[in-house]
């Protein structure tokens, strides 16, 4: 039996097509085409004792021995309070954004003055741990205290890749499996599409280590 399928239409953008788009449309298109990104709040504190909190969608795993992560910092042609703070005291925190407070988390992207704490403005609770000079988000179920290690200037877009060493990892009970796997579905951790689209996470499957010529097997819970 012949089945007639409806044609699938695709929109093709050349580089010139992308460059010709209105600025805001181009920004949304290119920021979202790379796929889902992590949703985190980075906490720092100034020399004057003012806590700072900002949403970042570029935190990525770098290595586990030693435990390190990285994130992209936009050009410093405008004030970047997070950058100023951790450059001076070498500490910052990375706090998961969860689906029940994405609205408050996104509000931290507003351009508050340096003497204003986003914690107080949006309603998050500061939490401190010994040996970490930066504030954690108490409401976050997965959070890391990091030490600034290095940065790499990306001249093509005047960005900086920031490297941090994880010195503290705090995880709410019931999220971590016996093998160390953190089930972000159980945590309710959110993801980000583009700059302003927040999504819930859902674990589809975990698989055993993949090897050539061997059947791929799901891991049993």
C-alpha cells in the first residue's frame, strides 16, 4: 500500500541571510540554534560586601580530575559585576536554576547598579560556606563553590572563557544515584533555549558505556 506523506518544508538561511536579519531576530535565532543549554545563577560578592547574582547559560563541564568547569563571559565593554568581583577575590558560586523559580532567576539579568544586590531584589537567600568567599543560592538544590583559575580571551567576539575549579559541591538528598549520577529530573533543574526560554528536564534513558560491535544496553535504575 502506498502511503502519501506530506512534504516537510525546511527554511534555509545562508550566512548573508542571517546577517540581513533584524538584530533582535538574528540574536534569538543564533542563540537558540545550538540546542539546549544549562541554566545557572553565578554568585559573587564585591569588596564592599554587596552580593551579586546573574543568570548564565554557558556553564559546561571541563574535567573531573581536578574537578573543573568553564563558562563564557560576554565582552567587558560594559560593566560585568560578576567578573569584577571574582577577579578580585577569586571565588564564585554556580547554582542550578529550578523550574519553580525561573522567573526570579531570569530577573537577575536586569542591569542593576553595582551597589544593589540581586539576591535581595528578586528574593533569593544568601548562603555561605567556610573557605568560600562567594554567596550560594540557598534555594538551589545543586550548587558549586568555585575558585577562579584562568581565562582565555576569544578575540573573534571579544568574549572570555572563564575556568573555575570546583572546591565545594552541595547536593540535596535524593538527587544523587549510587554511581554518582545526579538526576536533574528529580532535582527539577531547568534548561535554557536561547536567551529567555526556560524548559523542564526529563530523563529519557541512561545507557551503559558504548563499545563497538556490542549491543547498547540501558542502565537499570
